[in-house]
C-alpha cells in the first residue's frame, strides 16, 4: 500500500515539474519560437500523467466500494471468515 502511495506521489510531483517547465517553455517561446513544441509536449505529458493517475484512483475506489457493498454480514461464529453462499 505504501508503494502505491509513494509511486502516486512521485508521479504527481513529476507531473507538476513537467507542467511547470511546459508553461515556462510556452511563455519563453515568444522570444525563441522553437520552444513552443517542447512546451506542448511537456504539458501533454503532465496532463497524461494526471489523467491516468486519476483513472487508477477512481477504479481503486470503485472496486473497494463494490466489495464492501456486496459483502455479506458477518455474525457470531462467522466473524473472521467470508461466506460466498447467499
């Protein structure tokens, strides 16, 4: 679990850095026009990282919610075991 948290944090920090450099490149492209393409690529990479990180976060939440909702109640001696029969 910690590995996923650290990986997501590293991806978000990388995305922020790429986005910052992309914005800088686009602003600086008014002086040096060849930097516009680099800025667009950097912004595209940052956007893609954020998009796919949000999808994985949404899928994880939906999967956890579905498992909790369909889990049968555990009463008495059944605590600690999961029953598959309904």
